[in-house]
C-alpha cells in the first residue's frame, strides 16, 4: 500500500558533501518502501497535511532548537513525523525529539540496510529510535519527570462514542491507517478525531493519551451522543 509523504528540506545538490549524499540516499529509499514523495522548502498548507501519512524533516533544514518548534511538529500531534540526516552523536536532540512527538530519527551514519529497515518500520506506523534513547525515555516516564496522570485527567472531559472507540484502539497500539480500516472511515477522518481527542484530554501525544486512558479505563466513562 502506498502512503503519501512530504519531505521538508532546503537541500540543493550544488555541492557534493557528505550530507548531500546522505540526503539523496535517504530520499531514494522512500519510494521502494511504499511512499509517494513530495518535497518542499516551506511549510505546506493544511490541505497538503490532511493527505500526508508521514512528514519527513531534513535535519539540515534549520537548527535543532528551531526544528522542534516548527508548526508541523507542535500543531499536528496526529501526524507521523520523522527527522533524517541527524548526527548519531547528538543524543540530547534525539531525546528532545522523542519528547516532542517525533516518531523516528535517522542518522547520517546509518547503513543502507539500516535505513531501509527503519523506513519500513516507520511506514508500518512504528517508532524508530536507538535502544539507548528509548530506554532513557521509558526510564524518565517511570518517575515523576513525566506529566502526572492527575494533570492529564479532566473531570469535564467528554468524548463522543466514536472518539472513545478511537482512543481504545490507540491504547491498543493501533495506528491511524489501522483505525481507519477497522472503522471503515478515511485516515483524514481519523486524524480529525485524534486531534479532537488530544484537545479534550489535554494530551500532547499518544503516550500521554494512553496514560490518560489507562487511568480512566476502570472508571465510568462520560460519553456524549
């Protein structure tokens, strides 16, 4: 199955640098892994994002601090976002990206085999980070550094039946395409519902939503019709 992808990059190939070669190599992998690719140097309009399955960001597009504050990162929690051409040594950026809802990081140093394996995982809706970063993230969420569950809960939260159904599937690990197939709706409709769910539950990403759901699951649900 093909999935629409957008690549945000300012890369030109006027200079034959290591980054240029890594950039070309990464983009050449995407079609063979099931992505239909569009590229651009400016943030695309909502009409494009609505039809985008995965949003790839070239790490050379801007500095790391600005990248994690791009509108596509902060304003589209339901979008599958990936950054490529990241130096493997920049561990702090990897961890910050994971906290900001980025679903995958690819390194300049990655082998072709590793890139293909990672892109296939991303295409399937899975995260792609080093074991070190994932371990660090899990450890941090087991202690009080994570947003407390109580802060994620709102006694005034009202989910519709459809939103509650989608939340249950997210808690089970389902990705947008799987949810759409199961409920016989479009991926765009799923994204709209997910955005509404995040807003109503005050959750910033799926990790927080799963925590919210786990806390609420044993309690009576308030559902609107």
